[in-house]
């Protein structure tokens, strides 16, 4: 499906006009984009590395996942808003950029993964359910195997690393 | 005087073939820059978690010392990679970087953030950690954490601005800007 018409529309929009008119504001929005990427990447890493038993192993995983969740959502909102602003300034360049499409596909996959598999599996991780039942003496029946939890954590890290790498490579292509 | 010294040092680095090779390489420069940006997520991501706990807005159920101590190693790992990749980026474009007002501001901000980090580290490792389990730490700790986040946000912004040529030496600028950016030759032409 040819998506060029979306980029053509974006290129002639008021947003594009504003974005092209001031490089200072554009740099500021880029800063917001990178800072949000740091927030998203940091919180994802914290959750995934905890689930892989690499970081904060003495803290129940449920606490880490609960605390990182709202920052992940906040970061995603800022990333998408600042990303649309940035894309509007170079819409026609992006229309033919493979790395941009790779990034968008990765971003969509990452969001879907967070909302479905990642949250479902982490909620049923052995350490998370132990914490919910208070102290680990009694496990809920619906736990998933630690191997599956680790597999999900690795997949999550790989997806987001690919998104960030593809994003960085847009600038070089 | 300092401007001349820095310019001489940068010009000396610029004479190395490896500096030119790195700058002009098809992929290597992009890999180094990509690593520099992506490691931000590890270094600043861990720092963000620490600062949010010290601000009392996240991980309130976890003792502050646990977050600070356990995230220190991955954060420092990210920092080391960032420093190495940052030095390589400077080595690839020494003269323009030395004569960039943004680079100079970034160095000042990095030093300020480093001093602030040392102060916070001392405060969180002192014997008086009676607030360790408190959801909201004392005001002095929260001020330090807020300052840390603000300084690093500015470092990102200034680092990003280095890519723009708004105040490059080749542009027509007031004398003060030439001085602040270290545009030695332009300053000489002014006199």
C-alpha cells in the first residue's frame, strides 16, 4: 500500500510550516524526544532486567513493574507527540526512508507487546504473584515459568533496542 | 590565552590521520555516535530511576539506599561507554567541537552535574540515613535530585544543539560570541 499521500498531507500541514520555520524550537522538540527515549528505555530496561534477575534482585518484581508502568506510558505519549512534530518537518524525506518505516513498525510492535504479552506475563511471573499473596508462602495457580518470563524480557529489550537503533539511523541515511 | 591553547591542541589532534579516517568513515562514525546516544538510555535511564526515588515520586516502597546502591553499577557502566564514545566523537571532529559554544556549555554542565552527583552520593552514603525508608526524602536530597535531572536535561539539549551551525565560527557573530566559542582566527581578524 502506498502511504506517500500521508507524508504529502503532513508536509503541507500547518504543523510542518511551524516545524520548518524555527530550528531552535525543532532542536528543543528533539531534546524532548531524546529525553522521553531515555525515560522509556530506562524504565523498560529496569523492568526487563529485574525480570531476568539481573537488577534489583532483592526487590519484589511486582513493585518494579508497577512503578515503571506510568513512566513508560508518559514517555510514549511524549515520544509520539514530539515524533510527529519532528516528522512533519522532513515528511517527504521520511516517505522514502526504510529506517523510518522500520522504526514505526518496531514502535507499533513494542507498544502492542507492552500492552499485551509483557504485562500479562509479568503479572503472572512467580516473584510478582508471590509478592501479591504476601511473602511468598503461597503461590497463585496462574504463574508462568521463569523461562517464559526471561524470554519475554529479552524479546522486549530486543524490540526497543531495534526501535532506538532504527531511529538513530534515520539521521545517517 | 586558553582559547589559543585549546585551538592548538585541537589542531594537533586534527593532524592525525586516524582522526580524519574516523570522521570520514562510512559507518564507524555513525556507530560511535549511535552508541553514544543509545548508551544514554542505560546511563540516564538508571539515573532517572535514582533521582525519581530521591524526589519521592517513584519506587517509594523501596528504601532509597537500595535503589542508589543497586543501580550504581549499571549507571556507571553506561557512563564509561558514554565517556569513551564521547571522546572518540571529539577526536573525530576536534577543531569544530573545540570552537563550538554548545560543546563548551556541555562541558561546564557535565562538570556541574558531576559535582552535584558527588554531593548526592555523599548525602546518601552518610551515617544519617534515618530517612532511608521514608517515601519522600528530606528537602536537601530532593533539591539535589531535581538539580541533577535539570542539569542532565540541559546536557541532552546542548548536546543536540551541537549539530546545528547557528553560532559556528564561520558565521558573522559579535566579538563576545567569537571569544566564548574560541574562534581564534575570527577574533584576530576583529582586532
